[in-house]
C-alpha cells in the first residue's frame, strides 16, 4: 500500500479540525456534509473504517514523516538499518 502524501494528510486533518470546531459553535448542514466527506477521505487514505482510527493513523504517519534526531542514517549502500514494517 502506498503511503499518502504528508502534506495532503496534514491539510485534511486541519480541515477536519476546523469543521468540527465550526459544527460545535454553530451547526451547518453544508459543513456537516463537508465533514462527512473529509472523514471518509481520511478513512480511505489510511485504510481505517472509523474516523477516530483514521485520525490516529494520520497522526502516526505525520509523526513518522518528521525528521528526527537519532533516526538511523542510511548505510553506504543506500539502505537504512531500520526494519521494514510489514
């Protein structure tokens, strides 16, 4: 399975949060439809069946996309010493 683009995931998470806040402040049927669309897109992109799971997976994906100090550097042959997740 291909990993989604972190920029797209970040944009979707931001839109999801914005819509949730807007709905909490004042309900709008238009925003509710858009929230459903964004939720479904997050689920499809992450392979999750529930939006809560999709958000957790998206957060983990973004966390993994950040450069981190202490991450294993590529070896001379271009490979990383990190194990592959299967």
